[in-house]
């Protein structure tokens, strides 16, 4: 992880909200993952912007600042921020699409079920379930979490490209018992939302993803209520497929899906 330089607002340099808007009719809200920052969406944001879309990728509460700030954040904060961002982009655009990566995909699913007039939804390796051992740990977080404090779970295969891995501004797998619980409950809420989603939905997933098993993606796709939906497997990358090997395919699939569903 790069050295931690910060701006005068306390945000890590490079982790700031991405805002690329110049009055295009179609706005796209991009949502990053758990413990990560908009930096993971920067390449995709620039690609979409170059194809005529307004783009905004907000830095979610507790992220991109410090581990202690992250530990204090909760799913209600992340959801409230995303809902406010969606409301603002809807107020200023004729059409709005939502793209979410990992935990951002879970949030995007919840927003799309709540807001059925969204033009298109894209779920990038959405975090919609948790391994059994993690679920057990999260359910009992009140027992072990306070004593354990902040912990670190390294997963280098989340980004297979070493150059892009070195650029990542996330917390390096840091988490706490309470945060694990928050992520678990958020994923469960997102799974419940899937059947109520009517928005045209694209789900992109790598079979080599170390965090989201292919079976989770297949089950989520089957649960989607949208009649217009597509599951696309991508090759070469790990979990953060927006910066990893094979990302050009991801960019093309996302752009084509949104372009083909313009009102």
C-alpha cells in the first residue's frame, strides 16, 4: 500500500471523491468497496466520461482517511451517503445508472430496488454473501471484537497485477469484529433486495475472485428480479476487476450495457 499522505481534509491523497460532470444528460454513480476508495474506480470513471457520461464516485464515510475512522463507520453511514449521492445525481440528469464494486455492488443493489426508475445497474464482483466461518465470527463479534481490536486479513490475489496492487489506497484488509458484522448485515440486506430489482442489470465476475465465489455470483444472478439481465465472466483478474488484468473487457462491457439502455 502506498505511503499515507493526506490532504488538508484528512483524506488520503488520491482517495478523494471523483467528480467528472459537465452537463451530460446521463449521469453514472460509481460505488467503491469495503475498506477501499474511489481510486479503484478511477480508470473506469475516466473511460465512461470519455464516452459522454457524467460520472461521480464518492468516498464513502470512514474510508480513505484512517483505520480508526474506518472502525467507527457503520453500514447506515455508507447507505445514507450513497442514497444522498444518488438523489443529487438524479436531480441533475435525465438518466441515471448505478455501478457498484464489491461492497459497492451490495449498496447499488439496495439502491436499485428502492429506486426502480434507474436506467441501468452494473454489479462488479458484488459482495452478497460471506463464508460460513466469517458469518459465525461476525455473529459473535460482541464477544471477541472488543478485545481483538483492529485486525488485518491480507488477500494479495484481490489484485493480481502487481503494479496496480501497489497503487491501492485501501486499508490493506484491516477490519474489526463490528465491521465484519456490518458487512455481513449489508450483504444480507442486498440479497433480500435482488428479487425486487427490475432495473436492467449486468453482473460481471471473475472466476478467480478470492473473495466472491463463482457460485455466489450465479446464485445472485438467478435471484435477480430483472427480466433484462446478463451474467458476464471476465478473465485474468482477481476481485477488484476495475484495475486488474482484463479490465479493458470490463470497461467495454459496462459502457456497452449502459449505452444500450439509454432512454
